């Protein structure tokens, strides 16, 4: 398996070298490769490649991966040295907080507190990250004090959300609710309440999120988006009845496809025949052949029944033009990959003429093969991806999965 890891890594590096005209894409690919090497604990090679990255965001991502992996390997001193090379102050704080989470040494949080930060927005986010790890009231209080110094509304939203997320991480749900209650915009408040509910799994939080979503009048899509978020969080919490109710309240036509795909996911968890039958009937309320295929593919992905795949293919055959036909076939290929029918998934991908959608389908299949631990076939499938950036990303992901399996 080590030999296969080296082959996949070599392929990924070759693909990254083929990326032309976009230094950012090339840097992102190298960062993906560094993340795989860090998982494999090949720190020397990981640091060598990280040193090749000139684009700061990707370089910081690569260094963070190395620092966190070194901490997991209990090499805390080297982890701290790597973290010190991170240029973005917030990213550096988050890396030090991550190290502290493994080392359990107070000095690591103190290092995070001492990182030089010049702007209130960055300070609030940094203090929130520290508070999420330290669980100390003083860090949260300081973060909330700094927020009032921010003059950009978008940055205020981002900073408060970071603080709420930190409260959630620290399991301080009462404090998270208190901060969320002070948010004036219903759509934003609903999103934060959904996040709290998703962590606490408490019915009162889901209910509060639903009531807040109901207060969103305009634009209608924001209300639909809030209800979708509630349905997804309820689904993840295995509260399927609440998920069904949230979906039933969505009245926006633009969300009908997403809505039914979500219901298909609910059916996949409930394993109740009535859910799948209801979803099959709902498909025929759609006039668009393209949407019908996508919905049937979603249903097939959880039912694994040949009749659903056959019906999806039949409708896809009625679509004459790309990109609608290509996207429909991609949905079928993805559903086949989910159902672990990888041979049929590859055959379907081969029918896709549009390069963009064929790449999407092959990436999905390669990911499914890696998940099934068929790494050699995953590598061969990724090799068929024509775009170097997408190929490098898929191969780096396979290498990461291999590193975890070794």
C-alpha cells in the first residue's frame, strides 16, 4: 500500500505541474498534496512542497496541516515552529489552538493570545477560537467587547457567528442562545439557531429556529433557505419527522428539486417504503425532464432499486441537448456510485460528452472507489479526468484516504 501511495502522489504532483495559467490553482493543488503527506506523517516531504508554495492562503493551509499532524504525532515543539511560519494571524491562532487541543498545555493557548493582531474583526475571531478551546469566560467576554469596535456590518456578522460557533464547540449552548437572541435579522438569527440546534439536538432550539424562519417575509428565497437548513440539521440529528415538516413548509418553486432530494435522503435514513413511494409520486409533479432525472437519481441513490435507475435513464434519453443531458447523466452516475454499482457508474460517465460534467462524474466515482478502499481503481479513474486541477485534487484526496488506511 505504501508503494501505491507513492504512485498516487507522483500522479498528483504531475497533474499539479500541468496546471497552466493559474498560479492560485497550482498552489491549491500543492496544498492538497501537502495535506495528504501530513496525514501520512511524511513531514520532511510535506515541508519541502509547502516551501514551494508562494501564494499565501494555500501556503498557510499547507503549514496548518503539517502543524496539526505534528501535534497528533506528539512532536509539539516542531508543530509550534511550523505554526509560527503561518502568515495570516487568524490561521496562526487557529493552528496554535489546535495544537493546544492535543498538547493540553496552557502555554500553547498563551502563544495564541500573543499573536499580533491589528484589527478588531480579526481579534474577535481569534479570541472566539481561543475561547472555544479554553472554555474560559474571559476569552468570550473579550471577544464580545471587541465586536462593538467593528464598523463593517458583514464583518460583525462573521465575528458574532465565530463567537457562537466557539460557544457551541465549548458546549456552552445557553450563552450561544443569548448571543443569537440579540441578532436583529431573522434570516441570520435563524441560521445561528440552526447551528445551535444541530449541536444541542434539543427540540426547543429547532422550534426557535423554525419560528424565526417563519418571520422572514422578503426575500422569499431566504425563508426557503432557512427551512432547508432546519430540515438538513433535523435529518442529521435523526429527527426525521421534524425534517419532513420543515420541507413541507417550503413554498419556493426554485427549491422544489432540492426539497425532494432532501426527502429522498430522509427516506434513505428512515428505510420506510412509504417515504420512497411518496418521493416517486412527487417526481411526476415536475415538468422538467432534467429535474425529474435528478430527483429519480436521488431516490435511486438511497433505494438502490433497478427500477429507479431504469426510469432515470429513460427520462435522460428524452433530453436532447447539453448541458442538461450531461448534468442528468452525471446525477445518475453519482447515484450509481453511491449505490456502489461502480461498473455502471463508469459506463454512464463514458456517455457524457460535456467535459465539465464528465469531470464531475469521474471525480464522484473516484471518491466512491477510494471510500470503498479500492484505491488502484480510484487511481485509474482519476487518471481519466482531463482537467489537471480536478485530477490533482482527486488524486490528492485518494492519497489522503490511502494515508489514513495505511
